[in-house]
C-alpha cells in the first residue's frame, strides 16, 4: 500500500474533518519549487504554501539561520526576556514598508492575529468603533477576522455570532462592476460608508491591495488612493492587509508601492518568514505608540527562531532581487495565459489568476475551475482555487522558480485549461 494511503487512514482517525488538504499525497521533502512525497512522486509547486515560501522551500539562508538560533535558545518570550532579532525584524519592517514617516512595529504569530491587532490599534488610537471592509475580502478565521471576511462557506458557516461594528462596502472588481474606473468605484464605496456608517464613527478602513482568497481581485487604478484620501480626511486609519501581497510577491516589496500608497498601518505575514510562522503590524508611530504598555503582545509573538528565519528570508529577497524575479514571472505567465482565451486573466508579478466563466458572459464556472485544478494535480503540479464563487484558478509560484520549471508548469496549466 502506498505510504500516502496509509497516512490518509491514520488521518481519518486522528485529524478533525474540518481540516482539509488540497491533495491527498503527503510531503517527504521540498526544496525551491519542488516537492517530493512519501511515495517518491515529485510535484512542481505553484502554491508556495499559500504565498509563504516565496524564497523557496528550505531556502539555504533560512535553514542555516533556524539551525543556528535553535542551538542558542528557542524561546524566552519577548515580553519577559527580550532579544535582538525581534528588534531587527521590526527595523526591517519599518525600512521596507511604504511611507517615509516615523514608524513603529510589533510582531505576532499569524496573519489573522496581525489583522486583529491592527484593528485594536486603530480603535484605541481613534476612540471609534467601526471597521470598514470590502466585498470578497478575506482577513482570517478568528472570530473578529471571520466578521471581516466576506465569504460564508467554508469560513463562517454556523460559526457566529461575530464581532460587531464591522461594515462592508463594494469593492472595485473590474470584471463584475461594469468596468468602473477606480475613482468612480471608490466614490460608490465611500457613499455606502458615509450613509451606512458615518465618517466620524469609522476607526479603520481595512483592505487588501489585491484581494487574495476573494479571487486575486486587482482594483482599478485610483481606487485605493481615493479610499486612503477619504480615510485621512475622515480621521480614520487606512490599513493595508499585505499578508498575501507583501514581501515581493507582486513585483514590489509591497503591493501598496504600485500606486505610491502610504497606508497608516500595514499587516504582514506569509512570505516574511520564509516558511516559519511570524506576522507583523507596522505603521505610523503615533498610532502604534498610542496603545498603553502591555496592550500589545503575545506569548509566541516574534519567536526567536521565526525572527531568525524572517531576517534570513529578507536577506535572500535582497540578494536575489526577488521583486524583479516576481515581475519576470508575471511577464512570462500573463501573456501565455491570455493567449489561451479561457477567461479573465489578471494579476501582478507572481500573483496570477484565471477567473473561469461560462461562454458568452461572466457567469462563474466553478466546476471548470475544480476540473482544471484536479488535472494539474494529476499531472504533478500543485495549484489552488479561490474566489467568492470558487471559479478562480490561482498561481503563487516561489519567486526562485527557474524558467524551465515555470515553463513546465505552464504546459500543465495550458493542457488543464483546454480540456473539453
């Protein structure tokens, strides 16, 4: 019996059914953009652990840094006995995130935890209750972040009641909003906010510069700057959720850089840790420092091993110029996918998607997306689906993928998308 089948049997009696996996093969080793399972099968990775292993799996600098730190000490809790690497990661966040103003940062464990803390900071600093989020948004699986997330199934179904004072505005979604320009789409959202919430009540406007789980929705140019301008005029905190888009994924260090956006707060996770769990909130010093002593923190936040990994990942990104690598990946993937004329192809850098629709319109085709994904998996390519309607095939290859690996993966995608 193949080892993966045996592990599946063990899983059925040990792991909760609510925890699912994309494929049924079990990983033995992984390096760069390649994965080998316990039965010796090999996979090309166009998922990167959902945009986490941007520097490649088992990146040499990350491995060495983790090993060295584990030999020194594994945990003290920064709130008890601090250490230099936590400070160094915060310094890197301050340097790399958009904005020339004075900043502060704090470290956490996951993207959802970073979002929760960003909301805490905004509410504390402004003294206001309301948080504005957007259609198709995804911000996490905790109680507050489920309230912030738009999609019910599978993230919110029968999980409520949810945290209050969360309000949803329309997103700029060029395929599905009639192609509104960015300014007009922003005015539509602002009109909803002003009528249903009221500017003086808004603590924060929270948005992904390019939506992730919601379908890799890239708003029309001008949408984000118009929202940020409104937020500042209203005295609200503009928060960019860069958990999936950050750390070189879109061809810039952060997706906000693309339009010169300077968010008040930025949330980070995923790619920053090179595969280890670490997250951050970074932003204007007056906002970050508004919270009283002891109001931010957590037992494992900024764990020393995760900090060592993050510093090594950033060093790798700089040394290999991974923003340029991401742009190259996009320059290869987007034209080839568009040549297939199979749906709405969109993305920036190495964050690319195909939204599959039924012929003659924009009606979602989730069955075709699932079929294409399975065909990729059967051919040894790990890909993901996403989108409010489940009809988006998304690609997040490691930024260190070789041209040959990228071409082989695209061959598989092409065959899968052209299935009858």
